[in-house]
């Protein structure tokens, strides 16, 4: 868990302790989905189908200002492909100027022209990596995309940015997890994994795998075997324990999403997480003000929980799970480069 590096982030981390004790809401960590547009059409992702109204640059700057004043210490930017918006670098720089811990999730294809500019403002970059080259480029439907990811992981690390990759697992790559972990050792990035859903915005729609429980077990076994071999596994042991319990991961009603972390959708709607965005009518920050919209979030109703690793890790942190907290602190530093066995 980051302190935000100073400024608003440091002040708001101090506020978090009191909020946890008193069970008061605090928008400590916010994911900004700045667009659902994407330059890829990956086999498991329907985000581009939901592209539509988007906040202006001024709207997003206002959201950053208001939510920082209300308690935000960490801002992440994602999509779709976040860098399809020309103003995303400006928004990242504004977030860093507020003293926040700042991260970017990208497919890496358009990252090279702006990575040098963004280096002073990015604390962490998470790139999508669907497996070795033959799998990744097929799933992404974009020849050359794997080479871009590998190049940008190396470039970001050289610029001093903590580097991570996230691999979305389905029948197409569940057997290739050891190869991803070997690459993580060679390049020095933290490797995260999560199973693919049928829809990015519907937790009730289920998983892409026809036998999810078996897929989750195989995922957990491969991840823990890699951890035992010293690979730079990003997901915490607590997340892997929850993964083994799938396809239900607890109850959405017990999750801290909407209480200490949330997502701002491209049109300004604030939701607990994108997977539950269709379950209710949620407030819009452009209309109410972003801090007020967060405070007005309705309680998340019962549900199967989710397997989205950043959300699970956030929930575990705010539930004060020791292994998740240790993992988050550890991953603020570059992963070791250990090479092949």
C-alpha cells in the first residue's frame, strides 16, 4: 500500500488509519477508466463495445482535485486503452502534482512515444501480457504486440518505474503461466494473474473457462510453484487462497469496494468496481461533484465476489490481510532479475 509519496497522498494515508478504525468511507484508491475505446479487439474483452460518452480533460482534472481533497492517495489510469486519449499524460502529470501514487495500465502499443515524458510522474506501470509471443499476439489479434510489451517493460524499468504485467487467464493460456513467470524473472517485473470473465462489466455473467473451478486450481498451483522457485509473483498468497475457493470468492456485499476504493467510469459515473457497474444506478460525478458521488454510492448487494486481482488485492489490504500488505509494499520496488534456473 502506497503512501502516495508526499503531498495529498501522505496526508490521506494518515486519514486512512482513522477511516479504517471508524469504518468511515474514504476514497483512498481510485481507478480512472478514461476511455473504453481500444486499438485492440482481444478475444476475451468487450470493453470497446461499451465506448461512449467521456469526460473532458477539465472534468477529469476536477475529479482528481475533488477526490484528493476527500482522501484519495492513489490514482490509476486504465481503459480500454488509456493512451488513446491524448490528454492522459496530462492527467497523469496532474495526479503526480497532487502528491498521489500514480499508476498506468496499458497494452503498451502506443506507450513508447510518451514513456520518457511520463517517467517522472509514474510510480508503477502495469502492462497486459497474455503469455508467450505465440499466445499473446493471437489473443490480442495484433502481430508485434508481444514485442512492444517486452520492450516497454524493459524501458520502464530502465527509467526507474516499478514494472508489473497482468495476464488474463483462459483456456488459451492456463498452461503457459510458468513461461510468463520465467519471463518475469528475466526482465524483472512483478507478474499478476486473473481469470477471464465473459464480460468486463457483468460479474454475474461468469467466466470464459467452461470449467472455472479446475482452471482456478491449475492457476493457483502454477502460481505457487513459481513463488516457491523464487519467481517475482505479484499476487499475494491471500489472493491465491481466494482463487482456490472459486468460482465464488466470498460475497460482493462484504467487499470494501465503494468504501475505500472505487472506479470512475469514462462518463463520470462512480461505481464500486467495473464488474458491478450494471447492477444499480450509480451517481455521476460530473453532475453531483466527484467527492459527493463517491459518498453517495449505494451499498453493493450480495454477489459471488470477483477474481479481478487488483480489486481483490485492494480488498485484502483494506481488510488488513498481512500477506497482501507485505506484497503491496514489496512491489513498490523493482522486481529482482534472476534469469532462468
